[in-house]
DNA sequence: CGCTGCGACGTTACTCTATATCGCATATCG
DNA sequence: CGATATGCGATATAGAGTAACGTCGCAGCG
C-alpha cells in the first residue's frame, strides 16, 4: 500500500491524466483543459482537498475561476469515476481503486470505502466486497433498496498507530 | 406525519425527553431547557433536519437564538448519543436505536447505519453488528485502527420501492 | 451563408453550514 | 471571598454549494 496520498510523483500524475483522458474518450466524454487541471490538482494534493482550496490553486492558472467552475469540473470527474467525495471531510480525492474495479467489471460508479486517519489526515480508498455486501444485505433486510453507499472509517493509519 | 416509518407521537416525544434527561443526569450532564427544546424539535421532525431549519424553529421560542446556540446544543446532544448527524444530508436525527445499544452494552457513541430514501427523504437508523464488524475487519486488514465509522446507504425505502 | 441546438465555461449573487471569539451570568468549591 | 467551570447570548467570519444568466465555439442543416 503506497500510503494513501503520498504516492504519485509528478510523472505518475501526468500518466494518470493521460489514462483518464483515454477512459473519458472511450465513453464519449472529454477531459478538457479545465477538468484536467482540476484533476491534476486533486491528484497532486497529498490529502483530500476541499473545493475552495482547489479553487484557490486553480486561480493561479485561471484567474477568473469561481465556485461553479470547480464544482462543474468536480461533478464531471465524479461522474467519470475519477474522483470521489469524502463526505466526512467535505473534500475530494482521486480514485485509487480503478484497477480493481476494472478487474471486477465494475463501472465507473463503484462501491468503495475510505479509511481516514484523524492524526495525519491520510485517506485510503479500499474496495472490500464483503463490506459492500454486508451493507447491502442489511439494507435489503430492512426492505430497503440500496443504490449508493457511503462507508467512511475514522481512526489511525498504520504509521500513526505505531507511535500511539 | 407518521410517514418516516418509526415515528413518535407527541406524547412519546415528551416521554423520550424525560428518559433523555435521566440518562444525561446519570452521566453527570444536564439536559437544560435549551437542549431539551432542540432535542424536541429534532424528535418532532419527520425527517433529518438541518441546523438552520432547526434554528428557524427555535427562534419561535427563543428569539435571540443564533447559529452557535443550536450548534452547541447539537454538540452536546451528539456527545450524549441522543442525536446523530447524517453526513450525506448535513442534517441531524434523533437516535432510534438506543434500546438495542443498551442491550448490547454499547455506550452512547454506538456504531450505526443509515438508510436514506432518495424519494421521500425518510431516514432509518439500523444497527447491524455484521456490518460494523465487516467494516472494522476490512479496516484492520489495511493496518488501520478504526475509531468511528459512518455508513450511509442511499436508495428507496420499502414504501417508495413498491411504487417502483 | 445564416440559423439553430448544445455543451463548456465565465460571471454574479446568493443560500446554507459551521466555527471563532468575546463577554456575561451563574454555580460550585476551597 | 476569589477561583474555576459551565451555560449561553451576540457578532463576525470562514467554508460549502447552488441558481441563474450570458457568452463562446462548434456541429448539423436548409
Ligand atoms: Zn474509486
Ligand atoms: Zn496517520
Ligand atoms: Zn443511535
Ligand atoms: Zn421513501
């Protein structure tokens, strides 16, 4: 596990961006310059990043940027499964589980879980089918028809747990 | 408005408030008038209610109320396990799983899951230990030490699923 | 060519959510 | 009595998200 967000050197980010552009194109969508810039900022951030922090950084390249600018890009990136929203943090993070989903045949709106370290802020995405099935099963047992689920765990990451 | 599934009549609300006051007292905390008013509003609401909707209603009885007024009360009520926050909705709801937790020996910060109907807005709290254990187990498998978890499922409740 | 529809983006102006402070009153204790 | 803690009123500000409208560029078409 390449430690939540600390991975991704600059090269790797650009490579990911190219892959993302290809994936979008394959679905008839296009990763425009703006969307690419926003995705680059998210991937370059060490941790989940808020919409307004994103906006501040974006303004360096695009002075006219306003909240709708970044939110529209975020909506697109989320639809494409390139970015997830961390509800507990009101922040956004790049999807790091794509390979697994492709292997499992999942589309671009796949079930996932977040492990959020309350010490260092690192956030890791995991995709445990036992979890998603347990949740779905509990929901159905209550007569509920599940569509989307949010599973976020707060605690201490491996690195921060050692220090204790 | 008993549509939210597990609804409480007005009498039941007052009874719940008395129970809550007793539970707080047993822990050395006090359910003051303000906190009681806020909890009453939450329990009387048919659905999870936002902090500012709460504030509007609170001002009817307490004209000077301001955001910190309601947020302080909410913080207290959450600490006491009387109220939960629904992250997906930025809203608050009364705990309806208290009996189960007492039976299980859980304290006042118990693991729970929400089923949120995207059609009618009804939100049900369930406490499935298989879910919380599956999540905790997945977290530990990643070297993570879980402390608190948020599990929220969006979909259709039994009533709204029938209509299809 | 001009017309039209559409998607992406710019721009303004808001609403809603949440927190930071400051300050005052009371209560409780040594 | 002073000292500390809690509850709460009041103002201000930060952060998150949306509505509404306008503009530009481009594809399709008569
Ligand atoms: Zn993902
Ligand atoms: Zn950590
Ligand atoms: Zn509960
Ligand atoms: Zn429903």
